[in-house]
C-alpha cells in the first residue's frame, strides 16, 4: 500500500499536472468571470516559476548533498550502490537500458578502480508497479562484470522497493558478511539526505558519495536568470517528490 501511495503522490506533485488543472479550471469557469481570471493567473504563475532554470537550480543547490572528491573518500570495505537508474520496460530484454542517473553506476566503478572500496553492494529490486523482467541489481551486476569487476566482489540485494528497504535489507545482507564493516553510500545527490537517514535508522553509518547531480554551478549571466527552460519542470517535479518523500519518511520514523 505504501508503495502504491507513493506512486500516486508522485503524480499529484507534478507541476505539469498543476498547470493542466489550472488551464482546465479556466476552461470550465464562466468566460470573463473572476474565477476564470484566477485560474489563468495560477496557470501563469506555475508556468513562470516552473520553467525558471535559475529558481529550480538554486532550490536544488540548497537541497543536494555536495560533491565529494575521490581523495576525500576514506578507504572502505564496500560501496553500496542504490538502484533506480535503469529502465525495465524496454524491449528487447537482452541488455540493460540506463537512464538519467547512470553516473551512480560509473561512480561505483570509479571508487572500485581507485582502490577506495573492495566490494560493491548493489541494492534494489524493481520499482515498477507491475512485474518486470529480472531485477535492476542483477542488470547492474552484469554491466559491472562487463567492465571487468570480478563477480566475487559483487553482492546483490534484490528485494528492496524503496529507500527504507534498501537500508534494512542491506543490513540483513551484511549480517552474512561480517568482514564488511565500513561503507560508502552512492546515490543521487538529491536523494543522499534521505538515504543516509534511512541507513542511520538501520544502524549503518556510511560515508556519503553523491552522484547524479541535477544542478549546475551558479551563474550571473542573463541567460541563467531570464531564459525559460522546459527541463526545469522536470527538475521541480524531482525536488518536490524528494522533499515529500523525506517529510513522509521523517513522520514515519524511517529516517
């Protein structure tokens, strides 16, 4: 139930849904009336704020965990790579289709190649409402093996469907591998805050290694502040989803 409710919340937090609702309200309101004007003003505000690259970038800069240099990562036993970066609903199912956020994967590989971690734990089953072919963790293991990482250092957790379960099931996995004591947690920068909280609640305290940044460095050029950007709507949706998820998790005591 929690999983399905989270999917519904995702839909309700889409700025594009708000824009469509405001336009629909203006359409059905009495022509020229006060209600119609209010709906049109609401649509204009959503459009102006929703397409502002500067506003969403500033908001995300305040929320994302900052980047960590490789040299600042203390050597650890394992990296925990959280999934959510591949698409399972694309045919043919003879390969892994990576989506935005793929540098979670490349950062895990980078840490391993740099000798900062000895193992890579891939945590995540399927985030789809309906059944998909295989799990994302299994697909990412295949990619890491193709990249030359020995199968003996890859550990899979394939049951989790959300961040809380990532933490709980990773702890269960670690109980079977007592030699692994220290961890580095790799997830998207906007998600790292909630993930660290969930792992702490589970009694795990990994180093943070954010990836998949949705921000750019702040700029003082006119195009940064003035030009509308359709992609800003997507980034607002992402931020609102994560803020809502963090608040729900906090209220439930998950992080």
